[in-house]
C-alpha cells in the first residue's frame, strides 16, 4: 500500500487545484448506483467556506485538525470506533506556490484501509483547500464479501465531503451519488452548491487495473464555475 501511496501522490502533485476533465482510465462501473434514495437538496452550514486569493478563489474554513476532529465525531455517531489520529497525517513533498502565489502544502495523506485520505492546505492560514479520497482502479471495481468495493469507497469520500462542506449526516446519500456520477461518463467534475466534486485518474504504465483514482471536493467562486463550464449535478 505504501507504493500505491507514493504513486498516487506523485499523480496528485501533477494536478492543479482547478477541475480537470476527462478520465484517462476506462473504469468498469458497479452494477448498481451507490444509493437509491432521492436526494434532498439542503444548504450547507454558514461559514463552511471563505474567500481566498488562491487559484480557486475559495477555501474551506477548517484546519486539518478541525476536519479530523469533526470527521471522527461523525464516525462515532455512525458507531465506528476506527478513528483518525493527527500523528498519522503525513506531509508529501515541499511547500509550493499555486498560480496566484499562495503557498500550498501538497499533500497531506492518511493511509486508511486500502485507500488514502488526502488534504491540501494553505500554509499561511492552515485552512484546507481540498479534501480527497484515493484508491486504485482494481480496488474500486473489485468486490469483497459479495459487495462492490465502490460503494464503500464512495461512502468514505462522501463522509469526508459532508464534514468539510458543513452538511449534516442526512446528506450523505446525495454526496455519494454526486461522486458516483463522476465515474459514469465524460463529466468527471460536477458542480453543486458552491463546490466541485471531481474524479481525477492516472493510468499507471499502461495498466488500467493499477490506475489511480482520486475523488476530491473543493469550493469555487461563481466566476470559476462559469469559466470552467462546470455541469451542475441538479441538471443531471
């Protein structure tokens, strides 16, 4: 798994903060949608996002420590005792500057049972720019105990998005479905409620089964939404 982490983060470093279009991997889809519930379109808590000078124009109003605490609280509410610890977040690479000159730490990562949580942080304020959940194509398209691994991975990505975007737990099905839809066609980046939900992929040495997948969420300005011509999840 450590080799996967290394390869995965190397791929992630090549990505800008902006939405990326087009998957380089032909992903076999799960047999069923991640959720069958009708999404209930709710609004985020106030203060989940704030303006920034970074390339996206926005950042989350949480530090990595605050995210970890809130994430653990949500897992405990769900009866999950496998909690994150701050000591297990690892830095990858050096601090760099984005195209707007904002100092960014790419990436913090957390190795968590065959997938990795990732975080990008603005150095000067310690606030999060994006949160991600990474895995391999073979893991995503495989099955365990007769169940699609994809459902559990999408749920993990949705839980991280719920916490960082300021939604309550009733919203998990909607977030899970948004991430699922980034795997089903040409729209690998979807806009919803001020956020971009994106799937980035990298084919490793021509072997799609070893390919890398990263589900990310990050806030953007309305101007960026128009400039990037992002498709709205509500219109799907």
